[in-house]
C-alpha cells in the first residue's frame, strides 16, 4: 500500500509499505481523508521530541471499517480519538487522561493515517453520521481542540473576544466562540489571506504587521479591553500582547504551544488580576460532542479547507505549506487517490 513516510528532518517519501495487521482489540480501516496539522509540520521539521523516522504521520482522519468489528458494520465511516494514555499516572488516576504524563498519539508514537490502511484500537472509534461530508468529518479532531479551548476559558455569552492567530486552530476557536455566544470577535494575524478568510467568516480581522492591535481592541471594547483572549499563534510577541489587551479580571486561554521561553508581563497579570489558563488537546467526551457540533458548523468549517491533495501527490505537501506564494489554511490528503 502507499504511505507518506517521514524519513528524517525535512524529508518525506511516498513509499510502498506492507499493509498492517490488526492486533486483538484493533480493527482495520481504509483511509478516506487525513488532515495535515501543525504537529505534522513540527515532525517534518525534525523538532518533535518523540517522532522517530521512519514514521507514517497523521491523526486527523476519517476512514471506513474494512476489517472485522464487534461494534461497527463494514463500510461504516468512523473518526478516531487519537490520544493514548498510560492509565497509571496521576492525571489518568484522577480522570484527566488527556493530560497523561506519558501521553502518546496516533501518528506520532505509532503509525498514522497518511496511508491507505491503518489498524486502530476499536474502542477509540466514533461513528460518523451518514449525512456528514467526509471533509467535515476530517475536521472533527481539530474542532475538538477548539471546543476544549473555549470551554477551558469559561467564556460567557456576550463576551468580547480576541483571538491571536488566524491559523486553523485560531479560526476554529473563533467559530466555536461565536457559536457559544461571544458578542464580538477580533482576530489578529500578519497573513493577508488568512485575515481575508477571517473577515469573510464575519470576524473583525486585524493585520498586526500594519495596524495597532491595542487601538483596535480598545475601539471594539469601548475602551475596556477584551473579556477573553485566546492565544492561538505561538508567536513570541503574542505572549506580551495577550496581557496588555485584556481587561482587568479577564481570562487568557493558551491554545498554542510556546515551546520556548517567551517574556510575559507578569505585572499585568497581578495588577489586572488576570486568569491565565492552559488548554491541551481535549477530553474523550469533548471529542464525541465535536462530531455533532461539526455537523452544525459545517458551512464555516468547509471554508477552512483550501486544498485537497491526492495521496499520490502528497510528497509535495510540506513544500506547498512552506511556499510563501501559497496561502493555504487547512490541507487535506485524499488517501483514496
């Protein structure tokens, strides 16, 4: 079967590999679509601490049952909760396995879905509604990230929200926040294409490379500052921006992974009595709810998908992502072609 294989830093190859065999408790899936996410980009760049070549990446996917299953019919479409927890550490023992001390993921710590077939534990699979488009089903996993972020923030109806970063997670967070009742949502970025998409989706879009973020936030909030700030960019400057634009008593929720130490204005946190909350992946329950939510939000979700590549051409996907002339937001790989 064909598979897109990470072979080392900044190197992937489309290879012929052996089809997997389903172990006890696993079921064989034929892949339909697999999303490319920031984690995959980090693996390709050689910066992910656990990803070891050769590796088939991909954890955002929709597939169909082709093997024997006690829960699903052959041909039924499914999505997978891709987190693998140890079951023994303190988070696992206290009902928080999504922040397991030894957390692993499909597509990082084992074979992923950028291929034709994959064997997956049956107990992590969720059925896809019959009338849901494959493209929407492929976005359930990143949508669950946004659901977790918004729920972690404790955002209230009529809150005025700022989202720092208009990448896929930033846009998904804005979409979920609006669905949850946010009164006004401002999204900042420096990418004109992503900002145009944000504006087309009905959000106030600010190019912070050309415009004053503070001034815009104060204008939108009548001089108060944001009720909730979602940091979705991972940019060092955002670590300083997030406290400055928040009103006293506001909440800041971190959706991005700042893997380096960045300056943060701790005085702002103290003087404004800000709450800073982390958010990591999602719970199994939130993942399940995201399937139904994806159906409700299908129209804006569909607009995030800017390119679908056949698996046969997927060897170029990371070159496409790095091409400054392109302006893609969410890329899917069609594993049937």
